C-alpha cells in the first residue's frame, strides 16, 4: 500500500479518459445547442396543449411567463452547466500533462528513478 501522500497517475490511461471526456463534452454542447434552439423556436410560438383560451393562456403564463418560470430556468441552467462540462476533458488533460511535465522536470533536476 502506498503512503497517503503519494498519488500515482497512469498518464496514457488518464489522457485517454480526458480525451473521451472532452469528446463527450463536445457532443453534449452540440446536442444542447440544437435542443435549446428548438425549445426557443417552439416557445416563441407560445405553445399550449390547452389551446388559446383561458386555461391555455394560464398554462403559458406559468410555463413561459418570465425568468423564474420552468422553461426559462431550464434553458438558463443548462446554458450555465453545458460549457462547464465541455471544458472538463481539456482541463483534465492539461492537469495530467502538467503532472507528467513536473515529474519529468523533477527527475531531470534531482536524479533518476532510484531517487
């Protein structure tokens, strides 16, 4: 068992995982962009499963009626979340590469594998 202060990274596996995470983030961003555009287009037409009478208008008021209504809240929250997910892969990749670079520099400055 390793000392609790030690961390081991398998760079190739970590970089592969970071690349997969980056690709998933890119797919999510593209899919969300399409979904958000569709939602915005449909909401602009004031959709109502209840029609254009009083119940339909009440539905639209409570669904689309402002920033604190469900339709806009979902769009706003996803607009904040999706870009964060999109950069996870590149961020992890940078961290792994930085760790490997630091290990290589320490090895160069302070000795080989036996140090």
